[in-house]
C-alpha cells in the first residue's frame, strides 16, 4: 500500500539533505562545543554556522537565536521567561485558538493568580482586534499570539497586532511554529520581540526548536544550568539536531516560493475537487487569508475519526478536529471558538501538504474520499433525516 | 492512534445490519449530533417474540459503529428478556475489548437497546424520570449508577470514559464522585446500606461541626507542611475554603482538597458535603 502523507502540520518528513548534514555528528564528530580542545572547537564552529543559518532564515542576528528542545519549550520559555522578568505585572493576553503549548499555560497562570485575557475569533477564524486592543493595560506583562493557526491555517495580522502591543510598551511573543517556512519572516522589520519555531514542522527532526529573542528584550532563563545559549538556556547543545535545523532553515528559505506557488496550487486543487464532488462540505476558516498548505474541511453528519480510519486504510494520513480522535469528548477548541456548528465540527478533516506532495497524490485522495463520506453518511442516522427535510423544503 | 482489536476493525470496515427495519416493533434512539455520537436501533419480532430483524444507523467514531454492529449480531434471534441481559461489557467483550476511553460507545449500544425495548413495551423513555447530572452530554444519575455498577468503576475519569458524563465543563465532577462513593458503598455491602443514624444538623450546628473537624483533622496536617486552610462559607452542602501558605501555590492543592478535606468532612459531618476552593 502506498502512503499519501498529508498531515504536515502534525509533523514533516526529515529532508534527506538535513539527515545527511546531521549524521557525522552522531559518529566521529561527537565533541562538546564548550570544550577547550580542537575536537570540541570544530563542533562549535558548525553550531555557530547553524545559528547563522537560522538567523538568516528569520532575518535576525545570530546572537538572538536560542536553541530549545521543541516548539512547546520555546513557547513556555517565552511566557515564563517574560512573566518572571516583570513580577509586578500580573496580566497575560493571548487568543482562544492557540496551540496547547500556550493555551494550557493559561489555567496554570490563573491558578498562580494571574489575570488572563483570551481574545475570541469570529466564524472565519479572525481575531477580534478591538477586543485585543481593549484588553491591553499597564499591568499587561506579555501578549502571545500565534502567527497562523495549526488547524485552519488562518493567518493573523501579526504586524498590525504588534503595532498595537508595542505602542503600549508591552512585550510581544509570536508562536510561528506553523508559519515558519510558509510565510516570509524578517525580524529586522518586525514588531515581534520573541518568536517560536519548531524543527519538525519544517523538515528537521523532532526534538529541536528555536526561540528568537530580540536584543534588549527582558528575559529570565527558564532552564537554568550552564552558560550555553548565552545563559538563556542551560544544557549541552543538541549538536546533530541544531546542525539539522540549520540546514532545514536554509532549505525552507529556498522552498518558500514553492510552498506559495506549487503547494498552494495543489491545496487549492484538492479543495476545489472535494467541494465539487462531496455535497454538504464546508471549508473552515478564511479561505483567502490562510497558510498555503492547509485545508480544514467539514463533512456534515459524519464523524471525523471514522473518516480518518477509512482514509488510513487506504494509506492516506490526515488529521481531524473531531472529539473522538483526541480522547477528549468535545471537538477541537479552535472550531468551537469559531462557532462551527456541531453538525460540521465533529466531521472536520485537516489536510496539510508539503513540498513532497504530488498531483497524483491529490488525485488519489479525490478518488477515494467521496465514497468514504458516502459510506459513512449511509450509516449515519442524520443524513437521511437531512435529505428528507430537504425534500420537504 | 487508538489500538483497536481486529474484531473492532472488522465491524467498523464491514458493519453488519446497517439501515432501518421497515415497520419496526421497537425503535431506540440515543445520543445527538452535539454529543458527537448517536445511534438509532430498530427491530422486528417474529411470531415467537424473538428478534427476527434488527438494524442500526450510527453517527460516530469507529468504535461506535463497531459497537452498534456487534450489538445487532448479538441480539438477533434472542427474546427481549434475553437481549435485556446484555451489558455494555458483553458488547466490549464480543469485540475483543475496547480502549477504556471508548467504553462509552458500548454503553451507547446497550442504552439504545434498552430504549428500543422500552419503546416496544410502550414505556416512556426512561431519561425523563431521572436527574440529569452531566448537562454537557445529558447523562442522568441512573445511567451513571448503572455504569459504575456493571463495570466496577472507581474514578470520575472512568465514569467519563464509560458514559461521557463529566467530559465537558467538569462542573458535575463532585456529583459524580458522590455517586461513585454511594454506589461503591452499596456494592461493597451487597445490599443498600441502612441510612446512617446521623441526626439532621441545623446550619449553625453544621458550620460548628465543620469548623471543629477542620481544626482537629485537617489544619494541623496542612500546617506541618507549611500550609493552612481557612473556612470561608457554607452554603447548603457546599463548603467553601481557601488554601493559605504553601498550599496556595501547590499544583496538587486541588487533589489535596478533594481527597483529603472532603473525605474527612464527609466522615465527621455529613456525607453530602462538597468542598470547593475559593481564591481570596
């Protein structure tokens, strides 16, 4: 059975060039970059190069790059590292549709006595900018907003938000885990103070992330240890992964155009064909202001996990915002925040593409998806009811 | 990814008896679109009052579809009295087991069967006569008690896995906890226990007794750990307390409260007490 992998917002394939760059650092080049001898020194040189590659990708200075273990650590470090620097400020602003790496910090902060504002989104997934603006006050320690949503791909107007936040002198953190590699990033011309990215979303391996911290930003280290990362993150450098991420960032910069042309065209083709062939299908989120690789669609009156497993049986790997897939009993917090009706929220499927996908793969999905949805609708008690009600109308 | 048994996969990929029986003798409908799963079961009896034909329609995940399909196979040819004896555990066993988080799918099957039989007998749907404990998913105390009894459930989490109750806003967790305690007590003693001979307390007596119990049983232990606890208010059976000192920073304070304070207060004051933490 062939594998059609269209779940790239969950994780991506490690690029062959990335793996190749990493391998020597598992074998002969195993030195510790902090060592005084030549054996460690040659490794440090490569780590510095990787830092430059990442900085170049983000339009940042290499000294502003902090390597972490993952996107979640970057987000946590940005939040706790900032709150710790402003102990007198007890207010945190974010959105209702963040990744769990930010979202689930909120109840924790509330338990610690912080006030948290979670800005809402509308039916299209757009942030309520008025609500955001009104929430900002003197005691606001940090605003953290994602660049683009992982489930719907909807992109937030980060620079517009940044202007608002910076005009009040508040630090601004952005989770760009899904945006990196799909939206051009240039920290030199940005209002962003801190930015998180994750290696495995852009063809580097799992277990490596970055927190960009603008020069002059107050930050208390979240992991305390040695002098690594200029004292901002203790722990011996994860050398092979750092080198892999450097290479991945170099590739991502090169592939940015392809993501926005060929990958976008594939996604648009998939979307158009699905809407054409399957009735009662809705696209979740603003279709125009969206990551080029992401498509969230809801098939009414059927349940997402069933769709995923039938797709999986044919080698097609996607994901769902349905309740049943996560083990929780409610559909995704993103779709609920957007007010997607239950008829559709439980039957949502996310296809997320990468540069490794082909038109043949899209055709394979388009061929097999309609009968799957039809099969499940034939089993669903609501589909016939719906058809009956339609005839009455 | 869920680990489904081969039998679950088979019944999901090749569901048996899909559809609706024409002119059915019994119809059972449970669940809803909002809840994320729903099942419509229809059956027809033969002249010997055995289930001749049975069909299902299900909206839900793989295990919901498989549980429905399995149920129809299990009850075919049975009398209603025989079919009635099938428990959700029987359905799960038939399928070679279900992940615990998915046990509510087997419960949904059993409930649909029960509803269909009730419909055939001209009985009212049972739901209305009982208290809805979980408002998010519309689960009654009767359903929860039955699940606890039949599956030997011990925690709120398990009750959520089996009935969905408590899987939404979590406001009903204290109620579910009280039900677990009540049912387990009854199970332990075989028959329902005689009501304890605690005389009804006036509000003032109750508050006094709570204060005494806190002072004697709870606060000394908390203080030993650098914490403290203050009684804020008592409203009916709800006891509002605030944690002080070290306890107020402790992430496990909720557990501390629930398991420790509540059990002590229930032991010494009244079994119906629910402890809630307030921040002030």
